[in-house]
C-alpha cells in the first residue's frame, strides 16, 4: 500500500508527534507500553522522523500519559462496563483498542480539521465514533449516548492546560450537571511546570502554544469550580510497573518521577457526585 505523505507545517504533522513517541516506546519498552496501533500507523506514514530531536523525557512522558488514561478508563469500566469513554482532544490517539471491554462505547472528539486528518490514519472500530467539535461548544454533549447508570468518563491529554479557568469551568459544570457519577481525568502542571513548558515553547519559536492553566493545589482550585465534585485524586508518582521496568534507562525513570513529585507534570482525576 502507498504510504501517507505528511507535509511540513500541517495539522497532520503536529498530530503524529505524540503518536511517534508512543510508537517508539512501544518498540523499546513493550512490556509496559505496547501499542500496536501506534506502530502500525507510524509505519504507514511517509515522513522523515530522523529530523525530530525530542528529548527522551518528552517521548517517555507521552507513553506514560496514555497509560495513565487507559488505566483510569479500565478501572472505571470495571465498575461501569457499559460506560461511554470520551477522548477529548483525541488527535490520533488510539486508546480504544487498549480499553475496550466488549460493551463500552468510545468517542474521539476534536476540532473538524483534526478529525479530518485523523481519518487519514485510522478507522473507527465497532462502538467507536469520531465527533468533530470544539470541546467548549457544549452541544457535543447531546451526542453522548449514555445514562447515569451506564456512566461517562472523559480523558483529555495535553489539552486542558492551554485554556484558562473561565473557559474550562462551563465544561466541568455541564458534565457534572448532566452526567452524575461521571469522571474527568487529565494532565496538568503547576506554576513551575508552566514556566518551564513556556520557556521550551519560546525557544522553539512557536508563539501560539503557551500553557495558561497552572494547578498548584488541584483539589482546592477545582473544588471552587463546582460544588458537584465528589473527590479529586492527584497522581504525583510514577506507576510502579513503569518505575521498576529495568528496560527503561534509570535516569529517565528518575527524571520523570522527580517531575511528577515536584508537580511539573501531574495527573488529575475528578469524580463528580
């Protein structure tokens, strides 16, 4: 089959970067990050990946992020096997294959141009659909076919910290109101992580991708957004399975773990009443 040509400075080029990182980790550390879909898609792309100069810390963090969200979804589905999972800001993420229990539903949600690019690389499976919409146009919630009994989990990786509190609060409130017992899980940074991230962005010359939201005390800050939060779980340590995986260089494991402990990178799970 002919490979898919990716041009520079396009939406598609931006989307395949995290996918490339996950594919690399899948090949190098298959015990903890096996992702056959990522490998398959990357192998189908005509692009000079040798020009990329990502630090190993960044590549590893992409794979760790996906594992966290998949673990959250699998745990939620053990309690709500008929739930709907929404991957908000999905890009070319392929998490459905990793969490599918045979009965859940899965929605990949992103902007129209992103969904159009996504559909070049991968097709939806049974019980999976793509939804072209802004996350903040709340009419997309009308297309979520679930009930409080079935449940809803929203995962969002590498997205929410680009928006301010005023933009995010209506989304959290709408989900809490319409879907009791639902969960939103996402990655976040504290003020120090925000500064570090934006320094990297400035050096790259990309002026349109600065981090805006810092969560120094996620439980306190998020609880002020809505009174319908049941609890907020904050993960600031490396999963033991990853921490003890000897195939991953020790310095990389230590670096990521320190970043988590200091809050430069953190994973947040919000459970609504």
